[in-house]
C-alpha cells in the first residue's frame, strides 16, 4: 500500500477533517490534498509529524516492511486501540480474552 492510501486510511479511522488536519500539521490545505492524491509525498520532517500525530511508525506510513509480523489490519487495530480512553481499552482487552477462550474450546 502506498503512502497516500495509508495516510487516507489513518484520516478516515480518526475521522478528522482535512482542514483541521492541515492546521495541525501546519501545512496548506492544497499540500494536504497533494499528499492524499499521491501527487506529492512529504519530506522526512513531515513524515515524522504525521507519524507522531497518528501514533504510527514512519515505516508503516511509507509501506516499508519491518521485522514484525504484524499485518496492516493489526496495525490499524492498534492505532484505534491507542485512541481509546483507558477504561475502553480495558473493556476491549477483557472482551478479547473471552473471545480467545471461546476459540480454544
């Protein structure tokens, strides 16, 4: 998956407006549009800002394989989990434990 597709997915997952995102990244709205359309790619400093903002690695953003065996879906789930308040994280963890035990039967 290319950068612009991953970036778009992160924005959709977070449900953040493009205008708001451009302001948070301190870039022009048109620059953000170029990133999302695949017409332009961010420099390393912008990649760092984007990675920090969305709590993902630069490797993930640019589609670089890592030594990890984590799929894109697992990475997306982790990203969503990190956005939850602690009490929701705990609830989801308990649900996952129950589901895992059910699958072992």
